């Protein structure tokens, strides 16, 4: 089969190589899946660079989120068991972790309903306890993680403020349903949030960026507000001043979604049921901005790493070379 292999760490476009390799053999409790679509996530970029908290042995195939097909023809969502990731024609996954693919979504959309939306649901509902009528601020609102949080926030009845970088991303954020869109390249984020909230600030802030975005969050979080830390796409991990959290009376909440798979897997199943229902009634729909063939995966991973994409970029092995959809 064909699979992208990383033999050394570095930039994805430089270290990912498309090779002919043996089809992997599932271990105990695992299944072989035909990859129907694999979504690109920022952890794929970090793994190529050797900067992720999980470092699979070299060589490995990246791709942590797929919609696959079982040997008996079922469409399922899975997190492949590395080193046999999703940027390949076949991947391996733990049978216990398979989730049914929602019928209301195509393969690329279904794959995108997994990590980003699970992270959003756990972050907003399990950790921050977002309530209808509250104000939710989402950093990188047009990206893969942010776009999921925007839709989930709107579905929960919140007023959503989206922060983006650039006019094109601002347009995407508006289409996603943001009530207020702030272009950080053209506006003062802190002043704009305070104006939009009458000086009160945001009740819940969803931050997959870190760095300067986190600093801004601490200046616009409302009384008894909650900042949900879900990642550091900026490359800078903040060092929060806990005295500031004390004086302003806000909470800093960390979220590592992957832990739920081992600590409380029943919650993951429950979350998937909630997401499937929301998708079925059209309350959420993953934004898949690009579908690329397997041959273009490395270039697509590099674009995600550069922060120039919106929504999700999906690798679809069945697409002919050079085709996009």
C-alpha cells in the first residue's frame, strides 16, 4: 500500500515521503481500516517536527483522525494507533475506540467531527460549563479547532465572538455564525471585546493559540469567567500570573481530550452521541475547506502548520492525483 513515512524530524514538506510499504497487521484488540478520509490536525505537524507530547518511533505515518471502513463495510471514526497513522491507504486502530460515522456527514466531514468537536464539547460543556446567554470568545475562530467551538457555542445558545487573523478568515468566521468577528491584524482585540460586551468581558474564552492570545484573554475575561486552554498553536506556552486570576476572580482550565479515552471512555461515547444528534439536525457541520489526494498530503500538512488554512483540510486517498474537491 501507499503511505507517508517520516524517517527524521523536521518540517512536514521536507520529512514526509510517500512510499510503498507493507499493509500493517493489527495487534490484539486492533482492526485494519481502509482510510476513506484523514483530517489534518496540528498535532500531525508537531509530530513531524518532534515537538508533540507523543513521539512515535521512526519511521511513522502521521494522521491521528480518520473516517475508515471496516472489513465488513462499516463506516467508522477512529484515532489510528501510531506508527500506522491515517495518511495512508490503510491504518490500524483499537477496536474499542471505534465510533460509528454519522450518516448525515460525508467521509471528510465525519472524520472532522472527532478530535476538534470532541475537544470543543468537553472544553465548553464539561470543563467551562457554558450556559445559554453567556458570551463565548474563540481565538483562531476560522481554524479547525476554533470553527468547531464556534458552532458548538452557537448550538448552546451563547453569543460568540470570534478572533481571526486576516480578512479572508473573518469572512469564514461570519459564515460559521460568529455574532462578532475581530480581525486581530486590523483591530485592537482587547478594545474590541470590551466594546462588544459593554466592558463586561467574555464569560468563557476558548484558546487553542497561547502566546499573545492568552495574554489578551486575561484582560477581557469577565468576573467569574473561565479560560479554557486547549493548545499552543502560536508556539509559545504562556506562564500565567496566578495572582491575576485571584484578583480578577477567573478560572484557568486545562483540557487534554485524549485523557478521557483512558480515564473515562464512556464520556467520549456520550459526547459522540451528542455530536451525532447535533449534526443530524444541522446545528453543527464541520467546515472542510479542502479535500486533497494522498499524493498532496505533505504539502497540505505544511499549510496547516503555517496557519494559512481555514476549517479542516482532508486527505482523501480515493481522489485521483491532482484532483481536489
